[in-house]
C-alpha cells in the first residue's frame, strides 16, 4: 500500500497512544503517509478504548460520521483497532457494515498484512486474540509476545507525537480482574517485558532525542521478570532504566496499591531522575465498595501507603482515579471517598462515573443501581473538592522556582500558528490541554533580544506551567519563577536555563 494516505484517530489511555505510535511506524515504514482529515485518506483507522461505554459510543458516532464518505469512495479502507475491536468482535461488522477491518490490541503487528488483504480481496478481515488469549496462555503468548516485542522494538523517531517525552511499555495486560474493569478481557494476561529489551528501547529513545520516559503498565509496579533464575522486580527495573545516560526524567504509570513494595519508594528517594510523581488509583474510600470492586486493600492501608510515600519523598505529587456510583454505592460510601480525597491531598484526580462493562463480574452479579444524576452529582462534588485542593496546593508555589522540561508552544500559540484540531488530537494525553490566556503569537523580546512565544512544560510533579520564552527553549530544562496559578496551571517566567535543548550532535555524543 505504498503511497496510500492514512488517517488515525486515537481514543483512550497512554497505552493506546503508544500503540498508535507503533502502528504509525509500521505504516510509514511501508511508504504510507499521514493526513489530518479523514476525507483525504485511503485508510481510516480508529484506535479505540472500551473502558467505559462513553468511549465506545464516541467511536460508533465517528463510524456514523464517515459512512457517507465511505459510500462515495468505497475503496477507502475503514478499520477499528484496539480494545473495542477485541471486546465487540465481529458484532462491529453488524453494527457498522461499512467497516473493513478489526484488529485487537494484541494483534497490531499483523495490521499491515490485514490492510493488504482488504486491499487485494475486498473482504472484511478480523485479527482478534479471542477467548484463547486467556485459555492457552503459555504457548500462545510465547509466540504472540515475540511479535509484539518486535513491534515495540521497531520504534522510529518522532512518529505520531513528540519524542522528547516518550512512553515505554514494560508490561502488557492485567491479571487483577477488578470487578468493574474490562481491561483483563481485552488486553489479556499480565506479562512483563524482558528488562534488557526495555533498557535497549530506552537507549534508542535517547538516541532519537528523548529526555523523559514514562514507563507504562496497567499495574506497573507489579512488574516482575525471571532472569537467570532471579526475579527482576519493579524497583530493580527502575534502577536499570535510571542508568541509561541521557534520560533526565523517568515516570511510571499506573500503580496498583495492593502490590506496592517499599523498595520502590527507596529507589524514588535515592535516584534523582525518577520524578516525585505517583499515579496510584484508590477507586473508592469505602472498604465495602473496595471489597465489591475486588481491589485487595482497604482505605486505611491505602492511606498508610500514601503517608509512607510522603515520608520517603516529601515533595511527591500524588494523582488518583476514583469511580463514583459503583453498584450499591450509598451516600455514606461516597462520603468515605470524600474523606479519603481530603486526607490524601492529591495534586490531581481523574474521576469516572461507573459504567457497566459486559462480561465483567460487576455487570454479571452487581446492580448498576445508582441513578445517573446521582453519579453526576457525586462526580461534580468530588471535582469541586479536588479543584479547591489543586488550587490551594498550586498557590504555595507562587514566588518559588520550579524546574520545567519545555515541551513546546502552548495550545493558544499552536492555534495562532494554524495547527488544526486533528493535529492537536494526535498529540495525546501528555499534550497541553489547558485553556490559557491567549495573546499574540510572537511577543516582543526577552533580555536576550530574541522574540518569544507562549510555551508550556511540566514540573517534576507533572504540573503544567505556561511562560513566554524564545522557541529555542523547546526541549530545554529551565527554571521558571511562578508568578500566579490557577487550579490547573502555573504561570511564570524563565529565570535560568538548566540544560539547553540538545542538538543532534549532542544527542549522538551521549
Ligand atoms: N466504569 C468507570 N470507570 C472505570 N474505570 C475502569 N473501568 C471503569 C468502569 N467500568 C476507571 C478506573 C481506572 C481508569 C483507567 O478508568 O478508575 O483506574
Ligand atoms: Fe482494570 Fe483493575 Fe487491571 Fe487496573 S488493575 S487495568 S482497574 S483490572
């Protein structure tokens, strides 16, 4: 399909963003080129998420939107890849007969072959792990993992997003089976990647110009790999990645409280390039609900863990996920969640209304009995509480200097430069999504006499900062003096360049 144009839209989590980058690498290696509008594309792909019904509804709505276009240009290939393909399976063809291809997240290495098949034979094709994914674990996954390893290791520079901050998968799948969650069904069993491959990938990323790596796993801290008869656990893996020269920042998401080992805090404390940031979902503050969710910890043990986190890493930024309106959640249960949120004092929260997922235990035996408007009320109450906490915690930073890795122009500056919204969409979760004070794109000058634009970057604790600086600061690590703050964003000015953006020669020298 050399020369064909593709449009790829990504929904969902960081894992999907990484999968999309790898898919793009494959397509580009075969001579295909990306376009920002599906109407210009020969191949339209949606990389999808199944974690909540709303995410799936959005994809059905997209499929509806492109139906007329597909009818007017029947040769266009339309594909649904990722979690929703694995969950809904061939029923997707029933609901959207204009769909040509479905491919689950564990089969993405086959995508180019599937596209060729559709192109040549004009038939609907599917590549899914199906129920085998869990049944025949060892033999099947030994083969599948080889293919997926090759895919992860095939990364090319700057595909589908900035390489400055890159994701690196350390683990696939999940074995926890929290009762509400569809992930173990669509991404298969938990498998940790070989540490040598992870380190090799980190080195390659540095070679491409990466300065910040986020290690990805559904329960990243549960990482364990048998090597020469000894278990390499997550703390050890962090040490090994920390040894890779050229990485300035290491993060990891998402952590699972029940599998936490204190050794990881020790490594976070002792290794300066591991950022003081921990995304560790609690999901609820009620022990009754936590039990029904099968999370394997109590609110008390979670709180104790957060206290230990602060003991080891006093400036740690904590982020969490909460589900409101889970089956049987009473007002009393919800107030326990409010108590927990107030106690922990997170930097930021992700709050979700419970959405029953077919096939999960909660959907089979639970009753989605919290009315939608009650879920909305609880969601809003929690948001308001967190917003106040976030605002207050950011005020403390006013008048202080923070260290920032400069990511690029702010959303407002990009808009002024004429970037389309679909280009912005493919930037993914780590992209700046705040609404900032807009202004002229190029501002007068700094002390250096250089014109400036509005730039964004993040603190070690992952807080977003906005400031005016010359474009050559992009990719640098700088100190920013914080002048003001909203609940979402810090505003300030650059006081010092800690480490300039690396030139290609600088990268090669590493
Ligand atoms: N309904 C609502 N939220 C969910 N999550 C996972 N499954 C569901 C569901 N069925 C949330 C959890 C998880 C985050 C990625 O999504 O909070 O941590
Ligand atoms: Fe889903 Fe629980 Fe696994 Fe997280 S740990 S992916 S919430 S099953």
